[in-house]
C-alpha cells in the first residue's frame, strides 16, 4: 500500500509540516506516530472518528500508533474550536472517562499483537514540579508566537483563561516525552489542532534538533448544513456507547446520509477500496445499496460484525432491502448475509391454530389490526398481503399448503408484518 497516496485519495490530508519529508517516511520507514484524545466525556462520538480511521489506515500500512488519552490535559480543557471554557472536571471523573475511551479505541486499533500502545499523559504530568517545568520548558516558548495561534487568537475577545492558554505548552511537551521515551516522530490530529501540533514540532526542534519530527492534520468534517459532522437531525451527538446511541440508531445514522456526502463518508469511514467506492457512490440508480454498505461497514467497525448484521437485517425487515438479490458487486461481506431467511427471523411470530386461516381473522388475532373490522377495511383498501401477494377478498383463507415451508408472511401495509406459523 502507498499509504501517503491512500490518505490523499481518501481526503484525509489537510495540513502538513513537511510534505516531502512526510511522504518519504510514510513510504520508506515504519514510524511511530500519535493521536491524542482528551477524556472530557465517557464515550467517543462519530465526530471523533476521522483521526481514528486515519490511525487505522496507518497501522494497516505497518506504522505504529500511540493512542494518547489525555488524563492530564482533560483537566485543563483545549480551547481549540471552543467559544467558552470547558467545565472543570474532578480527577476521578477524568480517570473513569479515560478508561472508557481506551476500551472504545481498542475496537478500531489492534493492540493485541503489540503493534500499538495506549498512554496517559497524566503519568508524566502528575508529579512534575511547576517551577522546574517553567524553567525547562516555558523558556522555549515565544509569547508572540503563542498569541498568534488560531486556537488562542480566536478566543481572546470572548475571554481566555491562563489555564487554557497553557494547553498548547502541555500538548507540545507530550510530543517531546513521546519522542524521548517511545521514539514517536509524528503527530496527527484534527484541523483545529494545527496550532497545538506545530507547537510540538517547534519545541522538538529546540530540545532535540537532531531528530526529524512531523505533523499532519485531517480536515474538519462538516455536514451539508455546515455544522460539525456527527449529530442527528435533532442536534444530538451520535455516540459509540450503545447506552447513548443504540446500535440500530447508529446504523440508521449512516444509512440516512445525504446523497452528496456518500462518497466522502465511504472513503473516510469504511476500508473498501477507493475505486470500488467511486463505482458504488457513482451509481445513482442504486445509491441506496451503497448507503446500506456504508452503514453496515461503519457499524461493524464500531460495534462488531454481529451487531452490524443485526442492525442491517432489522432495517431491511422494517423498510426493505435495497439489493435483496445481491446484484451490486462489492467486497463488503454484507453479501454473505442471507437477507431472506435472516430477515424473517427478525419479524415477530404468531402461532395460529390449524383452523384459524382466514386472513381477516389472522390480521386481528396477530395484532396487525386492532379488530376484524379494521382488518376488513385494510383488505378492501388493498393494503393486506400474504407472501407479498395482495389479498383481494375479505373471505380469503390462507391455503394450508402455503405452510409447507414452515411459515407464511402476513403484512398490513408494506412495513408491519408477522410470521404466521401453525401449531
């Protein structure tokens, strides 16, 4: 894999400290790099996923990710991209959040084979002496350069506390420690982290000028309304924690993406080949199948193949499948799912007596209709079906031979259905 070109083709690159140097080390060396996550909450959300997917690609190309959970920096709060200061949390809450984030990051980054590691910057900040830190590190920072950073400058009018002003110094020190102790040579982060990242590369040039280090940012991902990506129509975050965002809702978030965003989201949040994504997203006649694939692949990464399969089948049972016969070619293992038999399993069952085969009676008894009168009106209106065949007669009784395969599908409209089996 040409990982530099892969990142570029998928749209991950926004800013680089040294384009030629980064391309060279990514193609010709196996380097250690880091991405930081401050545990300001007990769950990641979809808005955090872009740098995580970048880490995953780099790891697959043979590079070594260091996931830094900021147990120390979360106690301060990064002013980047914020209008006001974050609420100050207790140390116990920060520690609990850090544990939760490590578990969630482990779903995306393979740490089992020793090909990645997690660190917490509280480990080196908790015992540091303030005067010593000012003398050793504070003297390396130019106040004019610090004030010129966008993350600082944008907050000066609304008010920036001295606590937050120190954030870029602490993140820069993280890079120094990770280089010194872990041989980390590159830092990645979101577009709003550029000031913090360059503070780290500048500090490294002063403390360890013999070492070449690099920084790169990923673009800020906005939705079609210009808002930060990762929120529902109601403005709520889409979380990786299933207690906040159930797996089915997570799947539906991706399934309901805007047509114009499909190609970009598939490049960012699936591992399907770029050429395949271009073909799938470009087939406007079958764009809903591409959205199913996006939702399945994104859910599989976050919650596992079993949960993704269940969400896909539940959605298909409720709303129909975009490609039930599997005619759209894809490398996704979504094609291995038997939508017919598996989707039927997700449909509620009603066990009928052998003499109870009149459709109107079954519609009422199974709960698809509130009464026989409502069932009759449904049939007369053309809204009742047996195995996708419309029932035209209110006196229609299901022939016993239809149960030879074990069950019959009874529908009230297109979306409400029951599996009818006999005792």
